[in-house]
C-alpha cells in the first residue's frame, strides 16, 4: 500500500508553524514582495522639475511631461550606499523586498523564479533554514553591491530580490544539475547550463564595469554564497545559540505518567481468573507511522542527508515500534 493510500496520512501538523507545508514560507516571501510593490506604487509622488535651466517653452513642457515619480517607501528602504555608510544598515536587507515601480516585469520575473525553485529548496532544508538562507543571501548580495558601488561600477541605489533569488537558483542547480528548464520559455536546457550562462553574463558586466542598470554584483554575491553554502554544507540555524539544545529537547520522546495497577487479588478456589484483554493498537503508533511515511517520502525526494535531528529521532522510534511488534 502506498503512503497516499493510508487513511491517517496527512501533511498538516498540530499548529500553523509546526505543520507548515513545503513552499509556505516561499509564498509568504512572494506575498511580502507584492505588498511592498503595491505600497511603492500607492505612495509615488511626482518630483517637480528644475525649470531654472530650461531655455524655451518646448523644453519646459517636455520636462513637465516626463516628471519622474518617487516613493518615500523606496527612498527609505532601497540600497543607497552612502546612506548605509552613514549608519542606515537596514537597507542591506530591505532593498530585497522592493522592486522598480516603473517596470512590473522586474518583480514578475523575480517572483516567478522564486516560486519555481524556492519551494523545492524549502522542502529540502525546512522552512526555518530556508528563511534564514534567503535573508542571508539578500544581505550578502547587498554587501556585494556596496563593494561594486565603492569600486565606481555603479552610481545609484539598488533595489530588488535578484541577489537572493539567484542564490536560490544556484542552490537548486547544485542539488539537481540535470533538471531541465526552459530558457526563453521554449528552449530546454539543464539548469546548470542556465546558471553558468547567467553567472558569466554578470561576471562580464562586473569585470567590464558595464553600468547597464542591472546590479550584477548582487547576483554574483548571492550565487557565490549559495555555492559555498552547498559545498561546505552549512546550516545557518546552528549559528544561533541554544538552537541545538531546543532541537534535542524536542526530539526526545515525552514522558508519560501511568497509574499504578491495582494489586491483584487471589482468585477464588474453583474460579479461573479471566485473561487480560488483548492490547489495543495505540493511536500514538498510528501517528508515529504517519510521520514515518512523510519522512520516507522526503528521503525519496531529497535524500536522507537532508533530514533534521527530530526526523531522525522519529525514524528511530518507528523502527523500535516495528521491532516490538515482531517480537
């Protein structure tokens, strides 16, 4: 019988965070980006042009007609390197949740790529590790852009999730190099070729100091971080103090309190004591087996090296339960 045929098999857990499904945090990140983009659009105001240097009426009309629009949200949160150097360090992260209000394709392509590849990575590493990985990738991409700015490659601020999204694609390519994707929506190529082409383009732009309006340095920073993360098998959650202790406590089976059995009374002469009823199947065993099936599915999809400590503990308890049944 397959695991999907079992009546008790479920993906959801006892709580919102505990039963979070594969890709749920990825969808939350997309939702936050879309909400911030709509906020940028809603708060845009036109900037009055400087007409002091306009010589004729035609030039003045043209300047008024093409007045740029800016948003205070964008001004507060984009990656403005001089502002970062003056202490506004939050911009190293917040820029990854903003996009160009004048071009909807900027956010559309970033969120589509995150949707296509981010869910698999979240399923492999778990929602907590994926969330930290995404945020750190955005931070590293922001730092790489600052280096490019200080090297006079760029002249203006940056915004967009491209650095973190590039890191997600790179990590997916490291795990599934032969996965086929469609470049330009029709050309099938392995994902590793797509990554090599995009990294080479960004590297050419940075080395050639090409200021084409694309933050190629942020892309390279995210890709480099993801590659090192994969090769060194980092787990960012292990850097947080007390995290391992919490995981160990959660992985241990809970203690149960049993009532003491009443003292057996001697059977009356000539009366045979009734045998105890056969043990009934405990609901805990079914829950344990359901969890084991879900973990086995994860192993078949992503490999056993991606299991967490708590999932390994569940497999151990399930093996002991099966051994007790057979003995």
